[in-house]
């Protein structure tokens, strides 16, 4: 049963919660503009928050039909949306660090996972498989012992982690309970869903 806030994706025609969609409006020069904060003025249309759906909307006339106006969707629109989602997630991660809710270092991260304090773990895309395996083993042991499932993401490079966390050589990071950490987790979920990736 849909709610009053649900919206319809102009590509799939599915009725979905706005949190699973991205809003677009017609910007200057009738160019399609992503409205991630959902606060830009004017008529908006909604597309499922997956890169493949944005690509399909660009390659068809979905935006013009939805906006009931001849608009131009740039070919790089899917990459632009991904860049904005990436920046939002990294910004949220930086806030989590400032709030003391993000810890780095393989040993510290593994201890937080085993103690059940970590709500999510980040492993750099360019990090070693051996390091990832150790974190996965710790998470599995925690879950097997009755602990909660811990999301493990590989969605940032070590360079991106270094910049966001104001550190160097960051391969592993964990976020612990807190408002800033929960905000980061929601941003990371958005980014991974957009890339059609699932946390391990």
C-alpha cells in the first residue's frame, strides 16, 4: 500500500518511497539538474536511485515526458549524480570523525568489530584482500556469537579516505554508534545502492 509521500519512477513506473528515488528538475537553459536535497523550485520528476535507471532516463525521452517540456539531459548526468553522492558520503564520514564516531587502523577496527561496537566498517577499494579477510572473519565471529550484522563496504579508495579523515594511509575504518555515524551510514547506503553494490 503506497503512502501520500510515495513517488513514481519515470523509468520503471514503480511507486516508491522518496528515499529510494532521486528528484530532477529543469534548470537553466532547460538542462536536467539533480536535486538530491529535494528542495529546488519547479516541477520535479523522480528516478529510481540506481545508476542504470539514470542512464536509461538519459538515453530515452523520459525526462522530457515527465517534465512535460523539451529538456536536455547531459550524457554525463549518471556520473554527475554518482559524484554528488560520493561527495555527500565522504563529507558525512568527515563529520563522523570530528564527532569521534569514526576510528581508523586495522587493529582498532578489528577490536571494535569483535566487541560489537562497530556499526559499519570501511575497507579501501585498493586495500589488500588479506586485510579484508581478517575484518570479515571478525565480523562473522561477532554475528555467529549473537552480535548484530556489521556492514562492510568497499566504496572509497584509500586516497578518498585519507582526505575525508584528515589522515594518511587509511585502509580500514569503523564507525560507532552516534548521530553523525548514522547519517554517514545512510549516505553510504545511498551510494552503494546507486552503484548497485551490496555491503559484504
